[in-house]
C-alpha cells in the first residue's frame, strides 16, 4: 500500500475517531456525578480532551510507516 493511500485512510480514520470521541465525551459529561461537581467536571474534561491521543498514536505511526514490500 502506498504512503499516499495510508495517509488518506489515516486522515479519514482520525476524523472519525475525533468525531466519535467528542460525541461520546459530551454524552458522558451529562452524567449527574460529572455534571454536578465542578472539580470532577474539570478533571473529566482534561482526561477526555487528552484521551483521544492514545488511540490516535498507533494510527499516526501506521500512516507514517513506509510501504510494505513483499519478500
């Protein structure tokens, strides 16, 4: 697979990841324990805001790797 195709697939996957992550994070933020406490809410938003990076790192690594050549 060429690097251009990998980057295209990876870009679409990253857009989907961030969109789904944001929608799920907004839904979870409405739970009463998070919604009612400012301290828990602040901690939650920091964790949810940074948390999408962990699943994105392997995808970005895959996108930037070179083409796989058959032996």
